[in-house]
C-alpha cells in the first residue's frame, strides 16, 4: 500500500511503528451536530491528534477523510502519542479508535509500501471509540502492562495477529474475524457466481440442515464452500450468526440411503431441480 496525499521526505525508516486513528460513528455525529459544528469539531480533533503525534516524534504520512496515518521511529513514542490523543479528546464529542503496529516497511518516494501498513489499518478498524490497540510486535517494544485480547484474524491478512489493548477501558468484542480459522487462498476467486448464489439460497432455507457438495476431485468443491463461509464470516464477524461447518466426507457408503432420502424429500418440496446441474460437479 502506498500513500500519496501528505508524503514527506523525512519519513522514519528501518523499524517503524504506525499509528492509524479513525473517528467512530462519524456519520451519526455529523447528523447530531450538523455540518457547521461537525466541521469545527473535526478540525479541532485533527489539531489535537497532530499535536500529540508531533510531540512524541510522529510524522504524518496521510490523511483520508476523518482518518490519520502517522509513523513513529519508536514504539514507546507511538504509545505515548496514542494515550495523549485519548486524553486530549476526552472532553469533546469525538471518540477515535487507534491501532498501532511495528514493522520494517519499504520507504519509497511515494510513501510506505508493505503489509505492515495494511496490518496497522486493520487493527485500528477492529477497535471502538476511545480504544487503543497494538500488535504483538509493538507490545514487545514497550515497558507497559497491556491487556492481552488474544489472536484475531483480519480480512485479507494471511496470518492471525495477537492483539493487545493499551488503555484500561472496557469495550465490546473486537470487530475482527476471531476464531474463524479459514485458509487464505493463494489465488483470487473468479467466476462461479451462479453456483455461489445457489449455495447461498439453499443455506438460507429453514428445512435444509446439511448441504453437501459432491463431484469429481479437482472441480473446486472445497474452494466454493470456503468462499461461501468466508462471505458469512466477513459479514457477521465474531458475534454473528452460526457459520456453516466445512468438512470432507470420506466414508459416505453408510450415508447413501439417508442422503438419497434427503435429496428426494427436498426435490419433492421444491420446484427447483435437485441437485442443480453444475458443469463438472454436483450439489
């Protein structure tokens, strides 16, 4: 990821700690305050955030909407700035969620490039207003007692991240993909939208408790099932509705009679054919 808007030539290099801040409920706040009061509150928020970051050695990398992206040469400096931001905004109407992550990104003429930027942004987005979150790489560089929130999965990131809370507040569960251990595909999911829609429609029906994808090996059954499960996971997060369980059926001879009965029952109760005719595989 490269950032262009506010790139400076004196960006920290080597081991860098990123701070992402974002206003919680900005749309709701705009409606409550009105455009004039909100614009003033937004400007004051930016002044306070920038002042706190500059005081502890932070360099602003980018500003997008109500979010700020700042780089620090040290992790303790970033943590101090995050705490200072919380204190400065405590008396105002705006609450920000803050995410911290330390890595060794590539510095180019157009800004930072690398997965560290994405990871910091994802951690920040998982938090709540007033909450300061840090990755394990940042937590290991500060001499503070932090609250261990466990391992979390984040959208588009291959590996889980252990997340720590810097401040002492109590908040709802993080907006992450916690406890959903889905493998991250090495290639993008292309096509097969009709099949994906068919699976979605069957899973939405109350009378269907088990949905089986059958067909020759290599036709993409597992990939299709994981794709549907990932869609549900991303939409509901860790606290959403129950997720479909994906499993491989190796010994199906004992279930053939039951499976056949289920198919016939479903076919009799639906105007749609059972199973749908997919090229190369069956449902």
